[in-house]
C-alpha cells in the first residue's frame, strides 16, 4: 500500500524536502501502526535534515541521511497493533516521540510500543497533542539533571520556544519558583504559562537580575555560562540545550563538543557553580512522569502555526527563522 510522505535523500536547506508516494510501513510484532493526524517540525528535524551541527552526522548518516522520512513527534489513531503488543488497542488516540528512527512526516508511522507514547486526553485535538513530547523531554531532562526541590528558583531564558515554554510549565508542576525571560510581545503569554516573574529582554538585561537561582536554563543557546554565572546561587547550575550560533557554524565543532563536555564534567567535580550540557534522557521514571502530565492535560504545548504536509518546506523555514513562538505543527 502507498502513502504520502515528506522525503529528503540529501542534506541541505528546507528545499531538499519533497512530497512523494512511498510504501506504507507494516508494523512488527512489538510495533503500532499509527495513522498520523498531526506531527511537528522541530529542532531535531532541522538538524537531521541539514546535517548540522556536523557532529549530528554520526547519528544521521555520514554521507547522506539514513532516515529519509523525518518527524519524531506524532499524534494520531492506532490503525493496527503487532502480535506482541498488549498496552494499546486499535482505535486509540495517541501521541508520542520516535527519534532515530523517525518517520512521522507521513500519513502512517510504525513505532515500537515501548517508546514514549501517551494517550491523548479528552478534549485535546491532534494538533494540540502532537508537540507534547520533544520540547518537554529536553526541558524535563534539564530540570532533572539538577537536584532541585519544591521552592527552588529557576530562570528560563527563551521561554517562548518549544523547550522553554515546556520548562516553565514543568518547573511549576514540580513546585519551583520560575522566572521566565522573553520578548515584549510575549510577556502575557509566558505569564499565562505560570511564570512567577517575567523579564522582558528587550527592555532589561536579564543577566543583571539581583535574584539568584538554583538553575539557569538557556533553552535557545544564545547566552553563556560566563554571562550567567553571577545569577547562580553558590551551588547553582547553568544548563544550555544548544551550543549557540557560533558553534553550529564552526568547522571545529567536534573539539568544541568534547571541550564543552569536559568543562561540564570538571565543574561538576570541583566547581561550586556548575556548567551542564543536557541531552534528552529517556529514563523510565522521567518518561512515566511526562506521560502522566500529558494524559492528565496538565502540560499544554504552545502552538505557533499549522501547515499542511504539502507546505512542509515553508514550515522548515519558519522553524529556522528564529521568530516562532512555541511549536510548528504539520497536518498530513
């Protein structure tokens, strides 16, 4: 059987992606076949499509993409279940995350049933459910990488992005006091996510804040440990989810990556104020916590724009414009 999918067979700008007819996947014994009703274009998709930063090619394919249909977030209806699947049934509405292999930028997706998959709560549309996982998983990993407790102080820089908007909500769900940094146009939006204090970076330098924090989370990779170190409490941590614009274009990304990890490890061992570099963790406890938030409706991802599958090139351009607020959704 045939389905439509967004396909890219070489690394490059958004224009390398095109809509084609491909074979519909057949689920294995431990897999679900999901009819995809909504998916997203996110930072992971942009990295795998462009092969940038350079180090991503160790995972995505050295000479060219080994996964030609991207898309790691999805929401849809279970069309079929493998013979060994017992935790999902045909007809259930589900959303989830399926990085490496991907495949959600298509009309159908075969995904292992033990992935991060949650049932969509009543009253939530597929478009609202699709962006529930990637940004939240990055945010949760960053929050869990530091021994935080209720009442601790967290600053989120880049609070309107997919990761930042999730971090504000997740930190509040854990009982923390949250300061969110965003632009003037989105102050009300971020306050509505639950932030206790909002700093407008267009009128204030957030690094001059007199408050001190247990965690400063840079969710967009536009600041540095050096700039933010003064914001940290004596045992506070600075965590970034990105290397920043210089590192993404640098020819020496591998030495920079190694150096960043070594510096992170060193500050963990001897530094009072620590630098962290967090990758998304799929530990069972964290996955169970995130699934609970999704299924209860407590976490609601912020939506930027919705595009049909035929306009996925425009969606990629929007995702890389630096202007989006929240998540970009694709409807096959």
